[in-house]
């Protein structure tokens, strides 16, 4: 039973890392290359779509890691699982305090109502997101290391 939980948790966190990595290093650079208002429209659409899914994914991943830590408390690698949980907690707090407020504004923007500094706001979101990606990659690495 613990082995199944470990696999499910590692896959869930790994897929989340993959999505967030793709946003940072694939999708946003593609959006930057789009002509005229397309960049802002693509980011708004992405903010709406991923803004609905990612909170569930982050919290669900954290819950799975927490269950793993409790269920495997006396097993090898538990310290790494607890470290992964702590990193995921940091990523959730960071998301709520820094990224979600920017995303909530950006997902409502259109070419007609966006603020003049929308590009600067998106750059700030990107910087925070790069740091969050590093945190969740570290959490994923800790989970993988806990398995071996």
C-alpha cells in the first residue's frame, strides 16, 4: 500500500513540476514571441485555465506527501519526504501571497482594459514563478531520493 502511495505521489508531483517548468521555459517564451496583443491574451487565457487547476494540484500534492510522511514515518527516506512537504508548503504560501494576486488581475485583462504596466507585472510574475519552479523541483528531487 505504501509503495502505491509513493508512486502516485511522485507521479502527481512530477507532472505538476513538468507543467510549471513548461509554463516558465516553454509557454511564456512562446507567448513573448507572439505579435501585438496576442501575448497578453494568451497569458490571460492561461491564467484562467491554469488558475483553476493548479490550486487543486498543489494542495492535492501536498496532502499526498503528508500522507506519505505519516504512513511511512518509520521507513527509510521519511526525512526527505518531510523536506519535500516543507518545500511544497513554501510553494503554496508563495503562490498565495505573490503569484495569485498578479494572476487574478492578469486573467481579466483584455487589450482594452489592461494597465499600462501589464508587461512589468507579467515580468514580476515570471520572476516569482522561476523561484517557485526551483522550489518544487527540489521537492520532487527529495521525493525521488526518498524512494532510493
